[in-house]
C-alpha cells in the first residue's frame, strides 16, 4: 500500500488508482499496463503562497497592526489549515475564494449577527461557518472558555468546515467534525505539520466510554441523529479521537485522504463500504484497531507529525 509519507516525498509524480483481478484497490505512480486505471487529480506544492485573508471586527475591515485584534495571527491560523489541506490532504484551491473572518466582542453581538444572516439562533456555539456568505463568525472567548487560545482554535476548526463545505459537500459528520477537531491543535514547526493531542476530547471520551456508540455504527450515523445527540459532546469527542487515531499511522492517513478524495468526486457510498475498501484489512480491522486503542488511556502517540 502506498502511504502518505511516500506520496509527500514524490512531489511531481502522477498517482493512479486501479483495481486488480481480485477486486483489491491499488494506488501508485506505476500502474500495470493490463489494468484500467484512473489518474487522480492530486496536486502537491513546495512553494505555498498564503491567501489574503480579510478580517473584520464588528463588520469593519481591519488591517495588519490593528490594536483591536492580532490580524496577522488570525491570517496565519487560517492559512495553516488551508496549507494542511493542500499539502497533506491534496485539496486543490485553484480559483477558490478564501474564507472571511468576522470577530465580535461578545456572545450577544455574535448571536445577533448569526441570527441576522442565517435566520437561525447561534445557540451556545463558540463560532460558526456560514455557507451563504462564506464567512466564519465568532467572538472573543472568555477566560473561562479558554481565552484567546480557544478563540484561535475555533477559527482553525471552522476553517476546516469551510473548506469541506466548499469542495466536498458529501463528507459525513464524523469525518467533517473529526478533521475540524484536529485543526484546533495543529501547528507548523521545524518545517512540518504537528497535530497535538486534544486533551479535552481524550479525557471526555475516557470518562464516557459507556456512552459511546460502536464505531461501525458511529460512522453511519445520520445527520438528524447527529444533531439530536450533539448536546452531550460525545459525538465530537469520539470523532476527534477517531481521526487522531487514523492520522497516527501511515495507512490511517492514507485512508482519510482516499475517503476525502472520493467524497470530493461526489461518491455517495456509505462510510462503511468506503472504509471497507480503503482501510487495510477492511472495516472489521478498522473496528478492532479503534476498540483496542480506545480501551487504553489514548495518550499515545504524544503527537502526530506529518511532512
């Protein structure tokens, strides 16, 4: 199996997908001449160029150097997520308009803006991606919520939603939210992407193991059921830990990338069947690996490094 580590090391290689006589799916840059192949539209870049991210405070456009908000840090946070999707998950942003960030001083003004734009209440959300205006709205988080660090984590979380909403709308909730949770702890250091553990998710899931669904049922959960159970936060914690576990191995990262590319192309197969196709050993092995890891304290690995 071709791992993401190998893909990242072959910047100019063309990647193909084919199915052998036994029905097994393969990926590689040297497809057999006897098999029907599909060329994957995967773009890798060594010269990432940041997007020009517009940041507003109470609907007023800010420039770098603003005394109200650290505009430069917000722009770096947003571009970090775009770059991750580009270089690690192979999303092409050609001709894509980057998301706009709108920050409000408190939850009340944030909620009023969300209601005005969407016609729906914001509830107790920390921030939200609004698809019709392609913007992320949020407010300064209180110290009790985590302060400025929580504010920036929310920005990165919502940028992930913005990307998938724009380019791969069929992505199921568990994958959508799981990826967004990883972006909260994503940093770029020493020339590589590093995803740090999400301690809140880890601790919450460890305390609530008896309330979690079986993983193969979880990946099949419908949108209405997801929303009905969202108040407990169990779904979000499980999705986050599940994607962290997948990112921690080369074959898991490869599986995530293939799932996203399938959904980006408009694939409508259920998650179970796509996991059965793309995960080494199929869906049953996926289940076993998750159950083995989730029964531990989930503290390993200490971080996930992606190049």
